């Protein structure tokens, strides 16, 4: 340890700073109350890498967001999802204490699974956008130790949920503060504190067996990114490359389910049920002893012209059966705020995503493709997220142009298709599939990003 301190004091630090300024303008055809027809999201990002030595690294990835929303269905109102914010995606120190032993402390996105669009073994991070998986960079507040060799590595991670934040930084981790917020004292907010510890412990054993990459993963969580208490999960991730073809599989196994059950009598009148003390939603299987699973299998092929095509199948053991899905879908259409609160999500949503999926069914197919260097500076790409129960689809065609080395312009459309009427929901003579439950019927996005 003394040698490391001496090294940091005697070496000349190498600082590398990069970043970008980004503008995302979206126009949408809306269908639910509170949905904005026009939004503007401006982002100023800076990434700083300090390397006093080739093995020592301090890193920060911070973004300042300004957001605006207009043409809101149901009249102008202040929308919490469209307020300015600061997002610390990553902020960590990576320190090698010995030749094969390192310690990392801070906020970092650590993903050991091989899946592209979904990672069933990931218990730590904010979820990806399955139509643009690399867009999510935000990680978790954690401490990691790793023993790494050429064909084997062992990693241990302890992560804490940020129970209170200010300006993008946590003011309380793992447990809630002893004192309530000012909004609770004034009676304009509900006290969300509890006496629980909100944390995740996870470990990974990596093995290189011939040409096969193997990750064995164990996670133990308590009210971290879901409603589970004292929950153990075991996971396995595999990947192998055959020439231009990469194939992979990933899955996790655990007991019980955090799936919600909607009270059918409260679907159309959740407020009345709440006044009568009747729960609108419950989680009846949190402590069940039967085994549940999530799994993904897929492949990615790179053509000789650098074009790529990826196909993945995702099984979500937390998904609803048809009756549960129909009740949840009806609640989402009639009372979107209540449904969103019931579904919950990650404790830290990370960067504002272009598309967010609540995987409320069980079977999904994801197809992604790209063709770069078309007409020199143009790239066309697209993705299709398909719900296999009702054949509903979320299509995302996209075209990008780089007129300058430092400037990228992107035009994308988000086109939901309702799918089979027999597997969907009909309300007011209109058919809905799981991807048309969104507040937006169709969206068009224009993005301009200038790098520095």
C-alpha cells in the first residue's frame, strides 16, 4: 500500500478529457393523459480519466440534463420525468494493490453476463434500452475486489442503494436517514423511509475453458432493485466465437416471484379501493419456495463489410399470464400513474432512455442490425422487439450521418404495432398490445451530438 502511495506522488498524472453536447428533439402522437407531444432534452457530458500509472485509474462520467415538455395531453402541467437533472453515470477509483489483485470503489457499471439486449444475471445496474443496449452507461455505487489471472478470475462486489440523493450524488446509502424530508414535514409528500438495509452482494467466477467464456454468478439482494428481501440468485453466462459468429447464453435461477397481481375489482376504480383499504396490487409470490428463472440465448454475426446482425430470445419468468396481463394493461390505460407506481423499477434509472421496457409478458425476440459506412459517412440500423405471446412489435428504424468527425446527426422513429387482437386488450373499441400501452402512439426523434 505504501508503494502505491509513493507511486501516485512521484508519477506525473496523465489527464484525458472527452465529452459531448447533445440535443434530442422528439415529436409524438400521444394517447394518454400527461403525455407530451413535443420534448427537448439537452445534455452536456464530460468524461475525465486520470491515470497516474498505466494500471491506476480514476474516472468520472457526468452529465447535466435540461429537459422541456410541451403540448401535453390533458393540459399543461409540471411533469416530474421532464425536469433538469444531474446524472453521475460513473465515478470511481480503480487501484491495483498487487500484481493480480485490484480494488475498485465508487460508481461503475459492472456487467458480467453475455446478453446484448437483456442481462438476466445482472442484479446491480439500471436496466438497458433493449433497442439500443449500449446507450445506458450508468452503474451502481459499489466496492469491488478482483483476483485476475489469464484463464480464471474471481470478483466480489458489495453495492448499496442510494436512498437519498442531491444534485446527482448520494447523501444516504443502504439505509434511510433518521429525519424525514422537508416535503414530508410540510405534508406534501409521503414518507417512504423504512428501517431496512437496501443492498446487493454478488460474486463472479470467470473461467476460460478452451475457447468458451464461462461466468458463474451468485447474488444476494435485500430491497435493492426489486421488492425481494434476502433473495439469493445463481446465474450462468456462456459465450463463444466461431469465426464471424458469436453465440451466447445467460440465465438466472431463484425462488419466488416479484410479479404483481392486480385486483380485478379495482382496475377501473383504484382510488375508491384505496379509500376502502383494499389493495389495488399485491405481490403474492415474494416468499414462494418454487423456482423461477430468467434466461436469454442469442447470436451475433459480423459480415465482411462490418455490417452486423444479432438475434436474441429472452424468457422472463416474472412475466404475467394472460389474465394478469389483461388486468395490468387495463389499469395502465385507465390509471397510468397507479400502474407505473405498481410496476416500480430500478432504484436508479440512470440516463434518460430513448425507450424503456417494462417486460410484463414472458417471451420476447429481439432483432438488431446495422450497416455502417453507407455512402461513406452514413449508417443505417434498426431493431425489432417482438412480444411472442401477442406478436406485438416495437420497431425502431434509424439513420445516422457524420458530416464532420466531431458531429453526428441521427433520425429515428419508434413505431409500435398492437399485434393479435385475441391476445391484447380492447378499450373504447380500440385494440392495444403491450407495446401500444405507451403514452405515445408513435414518436420521431432527431438527435444532434457534437464531440470534443
